[in-house]
C-alpha cells in the first residue's frame, strides 16, 4: 500500500526497531521517506535499518537513543536536524509488567512512568518547538487499548497510557494553529510475528512462550474479530495518520487497532 506525500520527508522513529516499530519503519521506507531509527538496542536497530534500505531509496540512519534521557534525546534530534526538518516523529516506546495493583512491586512504578510517560514528555518538549517553527509536522504517539479499557492486571500501565491520550489532545489544541498535528494510535494485544525481531528491552523478550500463548488465547475470546493484532495492522494506522493525503486533516485523534476490544461511542 502506498502512502502519498511522504517521499523525502524526515521521520524520527523513536523505537522504530522492535515489533510494531519495525513494521512502521518498513512502511515509511517504502513510502520514500528518510528514516532515522532511535534505539538503545543497536544490533536490532541495524538489522531493521538493513531491511529498510532494501525497501526504499531514502536515507536510513540509526541513532543511539535512550528515550528516557533528555541529553540522549536532544542529541538524536540534532542528528535528524542535520538533514533539515523533522516532518514526522513516531514515538513507539512502551514497557508493560502485568499484575494486579496490590501485587505489583512499588519499585517498578518509577520505571513504568519513565518509559511510558516521561519519555513522551521529553520528546514532545524537544520536537514540538521545531515543528511549530516549521509551521508543519506530525507527531504520533502509541497509547494502548489498556489505556481506554479498564483491566485489573494493567492498573499503572493503563493509567499512563490513558494519560498519553489526554496529553496528546491538549497539545493538539495548543499547536494546531501552527500547522502541527498530534495524534495517537492505541493497539490491542499485538504479539511479535517473529520472536527474534524484538529489542533486547522488549516486554516480550524472555517471556515464556507457553504462558504468552495462554494469555493470548484468553484475550482472543474477548475480542470481537477473534484474533490478536499483527504489527502490520498497527503500522498502517501510523502511516495513515502521518500521510498528509489521508491524515492531513486529523489532529487530537485516537485510532484504535484492537479488533473491537474497545468500542467507544
């Protein structure tokens, strides 16, 4: 599928190398964009970059990036700026530890906040002023169906993902006058299609395959379409919002890619 209007655009992909992010990178490369993959796991990122180079004719670069560290993120942004504008920023960092609230170790609260929320705050703070100055740009963050649908086993992760939706809509109101769009994609359960193609820091890394399949079978019974998502399903939603032809008049929106698990009015 072709997404017009992205050829030659500069796209910063924060975590564009693992599971969903890998497929997002592929689609941007096919659309002719210049893709800059920011990652901590450089081995996986370089492998995805090699795939992207075979799919398109734009620039493909890999940048060492810790999304929770402001200095690291600023250096990554500066690397992209060497090529001109930042036309699209995709923020795909996420980390989940399932568990009921009273069973979760309070020691992980800060880590969940830093990965799932603080990293997005930092990216907005560094990238949005550039887009405002350009009077154009598109920022897409990844929430989750768990930020829209209450579940007993994702209280903190879900709350943080819900907060991302509110934050994006507040920012969409603020920067829309400058031609900048801020949108959100909220995936449902989306296991990797290839176990080896997730980053070293992925929530899926090291998970017991039998336990994962048991969880997924249970979830599948609750999803109207009767299956869990595939990374490509979610990636196409990101490209839809990024393309000025299709998503150019959308801001402050949330696209759910969850098989109908959450049905908003």
